C-alpha cells in the first residue's frame, strides 16, 4: 500500500521527488512492482501514464478497506476523496514500520463476499455498456475496474502478480 500510495502521489505530481525519497529512505523501493519501478524511475513520464496511475487510488482504497483502514466500501458511484486516503498514511518524517505492523486483514469470508459483489457490479456495468446503456444505479465502471483489480489481487485470483492482475467478468 505504501508503494502504491507513493506511485499515485508521483503520478499526480511527477516533479515531486518526496515519494521516491521516502521509498528509498525506508527501504521500500525494492517492494515496487516492475511496472511501478519503471514509472518511478522515469524522470519524465507521459501524461496518459500519469492519468492512468491516478485512477489506482480506487484500488488503493479497496486495499485499505481490506486491512480495516476504512470501515465500509460505499457503492462505487463516486471517486474516493483523496484526502481520506492521505490522512490514513504516516508522515514522511516517521518510519512506516509501526503503521505496517498495525495492519490486520479482514476475515477471509468478508473479503470473498466483497469480491463476489464487486465481480457482479463489474459484470452489470459491462453488460450495460455492451448493450449501449448507462451502468445501472449510477455505477462508475472506472471505479469498479480498479476495485476489481485490487480485490482479485487480494484473493490471489489466477495467482497473478499486481502488474498482471486480470478483471474478467
């Protein structure tokens, strides 16, 4: 989560080196995925890559829910408020170890129930899109796609690494 948080922060402002410094200072740089490392090592990432990575805040939200940093996941109709995410992370002046050590994964049954719901919401939104209708109940397909990515990684769907996770429906 700390790596993804840093990648997203960098995507919002590629000129801000503080996220890179943080990952290196606290020995988290080596925890980046290959795609994240490629992005973070690029001194001038393209605009579309940055835009795509800012959407990962929705995946981060699900990861944070899974470790109880958020009590609930609302219906995926509105993007998460970035300030809600930022407020949960330790400052760059402190070691992230106490934060990491405090995290506790939700029960497997709770995560699997949410996985099933997210899959069904994704299916409903894609079905509507295929039929050239708006998604039902104001669902946001982009949010659901990111949520689906995160929940599939958590549940080890197809046993794929973060960069290769698929979101079949």
